[in-house]
C-alpha cells in the first residue's frame, strides 16, 4: 500500500483526490490546506476542467492546516503538492529533506534556478521527484507521439499548438491572477504545450515570442515560433477568454503524407487525414491526470525513477518558457540555453 499526503485542496488538489479513489493500492493518510474551509470537501473547488466524482476513501485521513506539522507527523510515503506555484520550490525542498518522495504540480517553479535547487535536493536526499506535466500521459497526445516517432506518415513539416482558457478567477485570494505569483498564462498554462513540444521534438534552438500582458501582470497571451531544422513549430497560450469559454486544447501537425488534427472542442478530438481517408482514433477515456499519478505510485512502490516526466525534463520545459518571456519582452529572437 502506497500512502499519500495531499497538500492543497483547491481545484487541482480535489482533482487528484478524486483520482486516487480509482487507483488500487493507494491510501490517502493526510490532507493539508492552510485554510480550514479548504479541508471542507463539500464545497466546490472551481477550475477550467471537470473534477471527477469523489469516491476516495478518507477514513484514515489526518487533517492539517500547518504543512510543517504534517511533515513531522508523517505516516505517508510521498507528498502530492497541489499548492500555488510560488510555494512549489520551498514545499518540495522541505518534503524531500524530511525524507519523502514528491509529486509536484506544474509548473515546476517560477524560475529555472528554483527548479535546479529542487533537483539538487532530490539528488542529495535520494528521494523521487516528478512534476505534473500531464500531457505526456494524456492518451491523445501519447498517440500523436507514437505516430511522430513511427514516421508512418513521413517527417513532420509543421506543427501548431494552442491552449485557450477562461480567466482563472477560481484560485484562493486570486493568486493565479497575480503575475508575480503564478507567472500568468505564459508559465501556468502555456508550459503544457511547451513541454509537449519538447516531448515530441526536443529542445528548440531559439524562440521568437510576442505577448499581451494580463491585468494582474505577466503575459495572459503568448505566441511563439520555435526554431527547429527542417520544420516550423508554433504555439499559442491564452487565458484571457470569457468566463463561459471552455478550455480548448489543440494541435495541428502536418506530415509529408498526412495531417493530424487534435482538438478537444470537437466531437472527434483526434483525427488523421491521409489522402482521401479520414481516421478517427478511439482513445482511453481516462486522462493524463490519472495516468501520471498511476505512474508515480508505481515509481514509489518499486523505487524506480520516473522516466516519462523527470525533474530534468520539467526544468528544461520551464527554461524554454522563461526564454520565451525574455524574447517577448525584448521583442527579438532569443537562443534557448
């Protein structure tokens, strides 16, 4: 049995909590939220994607409002951090040094240097650390990765990625709306597509970005051209949409002999066009949140290092995002180091 301490019971924390009820061999033994009302699971948690039905057994849970007290009390194997981004580095380091493995929600941190410190402490303590870059586990994105790597439709000519969301007004004290705390859409939202671009094509040579500032600071919209030899890759991240606008994830990938259209706003979210043939893929209905947690539970159980999303890959994706922000501010192309 793998015992989990879940920290942060906002939108994503409740998402994770609902998923654990569907994973065999997992027991939630501790819940922590700085707000007493956050521990009341009868209240809605907001968010831009539906949270599953809460069937997780909480009969053996101890509840805390103080993170340090929870770490001292123990009784769990790993800490699942769903706290605001500006707390990721400090909370991860504390848990690792206390002797616990860590699953940290994305984005990994608010700076590459903070991410590097997290990796250093994980290496020093010998504990496992991964980050919730869930698209690498999302069935439709996994299928696209398989098709790219197989070269069934030839080489990629161009790839366009986009992610649109309503303004995130659901966070506690509106921390997501404050650029200095969340990194705004450029970091919090856009990092998903940057990470999948890394997953598919590796690190770009350079980026050329432009953006629109959000009311609370940071870029609420960012558009980027990535430099890769032999193909064009672009992406857009935006969370300035109307409140009733749904979260939409898109990818349009043109091969030498076919076109993949991934679009979550469509009845058939993953279709490939080849000549006059149109193929709709049937996908596992479970999402990337489920599969990333299943994967880390297995890592903890078997004491094996994460392979799909490592702390190093998460740091590299974050570094590219930070380079994009730099490019947007400078108004010119910037090399990705």
